[in-house]
C-alpha cells in the first residue's frame, strides 16, 4: 500500500500511514513476508492463499480507519479487489454480515448508518465503467475524501487526479489454474528515513 503525493514522492503523513498499515498487515495477516521484512523494506508482498487470508489483510487495513483515508485498489478482474473491499467495509462498520454489493453499475456505495464510534463512513467506488477521468467528476470524489474513508476499485482510472495522500494496494493472481490461484497483495511504501519527515 503506497501513499504518495501527486508528484510521485510520498508525503510525511503518507509515509507514517504506510508504515502503520504495513506493520498491521504483517502482524495480522497470513502472509509470505515476516514482520521484520515488512518493517525494513521499501515494499512488502503478502501472499494470501485463501479468501480468509485476503479478508485478514483487509481487516488489518481497516483497523484505525479514519476520515480522509483513501485506499486505491489495483488489479485485474478476479484478483480479489471485491473480496478485500467487502471485508474492509464489514470491519470498519463492525457488521460481519453486512451486504456489500459491488458498485460496478452504481459506481458508488455509501456506508454511513453504523455507529461512528466504530469507524468513519465508508464510500466504496468502482471505476471500471468510467472511460475517462471526466466521467468521475459526477461522483464528487473530493467530497468523499474529506468526509469519509474511501475505497476505490480500478483506481488507475483516476490517472494523475488521485489524491496525494492515498494507500495503493496492488493485487494479482498467482498460479496456472483455479486450484493454484493465490491473490498476492503487494504493499508499497516510500523508503525515506523517518528523520526526513516533516509535518
């Protein structure tokens, strides 16, 4: 998960959030990387060998979610973006049975009926059907970024209009057939030293 500025370099807040998320995922998820690997490397790769593993990664990302968090999900069809999104929303709302339909056709689903002491409102976007950045304008993404935690599937559709403080999560499928398919979640963060950060 990489939080980067619009110019490609991580901001101080982004770096801190990336380190927090990396540490949580390394501790919580069944993953191929150890906590030491995640803490010391500029990027960390977590191989989820089941849906439950992907869900654990989502719950680690959702822990301590706050207004203004933007999680951008990247990956091919079937890589696990919807599984991760569903588990993220359920974790933030603390409702393990909540219906979390894919917003492929509506483009956006809003989850704001839960007790806000559990976590912020979650705005879940799926930009697959957006052919251009101009088609995302009607969604008022900046408004969501200010008032909720935002999950964005197919975030590459935003191109260079993505917010500067964001968490990029890359998912891909490993394996030749269904029996061997594994979702690999790549968590990328800047490698600048802590002392170089400024608020």
